C-alpha cells in the first residue's frame, strides 16, 4: 500500500485540502483497536500560531504615516498596489535597500491595510532568521508538518531580510518549496533584503530566478526635503515645539537613513530635557556632536563639488562660472548646483554666487530639473550616487 499509493493519496489530499500532507500512515482493521488506545487528545496539541493578528505589526507603520519622497515613491506605490490587490499586482514584490530606509515600514503597512479591509485574511510577517530558527526547531522536534502548515496555509507572507538565508542550504531548500507552494496557489509573497537578488552571494540561482518573477524595487536614502518632511511629521504627531532651524540642522547632518534621523531627534529632545534648556540650533549641534558623521575637518565645499563633477564630465571648473550654455557644460553645471544644495548648508544666493553670480532662481530651476530627471532616469540616478560617494570620500 505504502509503496504504490502514498504519492497518489498525498496529491489527492493536496487538491482537496489545499495543504501539503507529509506523513501518511496506512493501518489495517486489526490495527484500529491499538491505534484507538493511543489516540492523542486534539485539545492537548499546541495550536499553530495565528497569522491573522494585527498585533504582529507596529501600529505606527502604516501607509498614512509613511513619508513619500523621490527615493521611496516607487516602492510605496508598489506596496500599496499589492495591499489593494494581493497576488494580482506584483508577486513576489521584492524590496531592497539599506538599513533604516523604510522596508519594514512598508511590509507592516501592507499587513495593516490587508487586515483592515479583510479581517479574515491570513497574513504572516516574519524575518528570514526566525524562519530559519523555526525550521531548525521543527527538524529537531520531528514536526516539520506544523512548520509547513504555519507558513503555507496563509494568504500573504511578508518575510524580512531574506539575505540571512544565504549559505544555509537546507533553509533555502525549504523556502524554495514554501515559495512554490504559495505562488502556485496564488498567495502573495513580499520579500525584503539589503541588496538585490543577484547580489546575494551563495543564494541558489533557482531562488534568485523566482524572486525576479514579480517586481524588484529599491529604496534609497531620503533627500533633504524628505528628511525635513519626516522630522516635521514626527513633531506634529507628538505635538512638539521645535524651531525650524534645529530641524534643518538635523536634516542637513543626518543623511544616511530614517532610523538615524528619528534617533537624532529623540536624542535632541532628551538632551534638552536633561539640560533644562530650550531647543536651539546650538543645543542641537551639541547634542549630536558625538554621532554626526560629517566632521568639521571634512566640510564639503562648493569647490569640492565643482572639482569632482568637472572631472566626471570633463568640464573645466572655470566653465562652471562662465556664461556658456552648451548642453555639454550647462547640464553638468546644473548637476553641480543640485549637489551643492543637497550636500552643503549654503544658501541659494551663495550657491548662485559660486556659479558665476547666477540668480538664486537659476539654482532652484537647476535643482528641480535634476531632481525630476533622477526620478525618471536610472542611469543619471547611478551617476549622482557615484558623484556623492566621490565627493564625500
């Protein structure tokens, strides 16, 4: 019986119950009495962890609280599309980017949105580390069936930091089959990572291939306007009275990620309370002096920017201040103006002055143009990122 019918019965049960049944045992009529005497009381079995509770999501991480900017507009739109129509928009949705840029926020926002609109939806959020640890534990307990029941009998799987499973062959094997099971049954999968699939070393090619079946989006560090919007939204939510100059200082100095930005604001608030002094730009600078990455010894100047941009695009520094309007000079000049506003504290008139005495409206036009071009041109976006890296080094 076992050799001839196990696979056939397993396939039939899969179609009927929509579940994978690993362990199938055949008993004869003579075995029934013995089996009955060893029957386990179902009420004694530990319940499989529910995947529908909204408690697994941070209440602050919703689409409404997510501040949208050029670096995250596309991931936000893709996440909202997935939340509105799971398994129909992009499946899987793969979000990658550095630490503290909002990947987890978007995953939680998807969970909140789905459960608010469909309380009966089975939504599970986990990290790949937790997935790995639970898989190992299920093997030790000889209970992989419960593990698979938990991760495959759901409507949406949100799994964070998938890069953690690299070099873990058995975990990759299990996740491969979990992915296939969910995808084949039209269940939504959302994955996050600190890098794109192709850059996750020692990740099986078949997994990399499946991650590319849907949509891959990246989140980049927020620009100055987005950083300011995040800080202002935070102060409004908590009804804080902080001078705009202090917020501007924080936004100018903390440029890497949102987590550090909000952490800096918390530090300033605590410092002000402990010192018993009102928040000013001077107090803010004093509170953040130990964590600010841009030191006084390496302050970026407009001349630094002109030099790096000029070398990159083969434009002489004197051409940046000249009246020449040929595209080969004018466009690099606009890029240099954009970077001057992004990377320095200089005013618009001062930036214009350093570019041949141009009016501040010219600087605004250049900034807006390059900012828009970055959103629409991935190649330019990469060039800007490379220029920023060279300028900071």
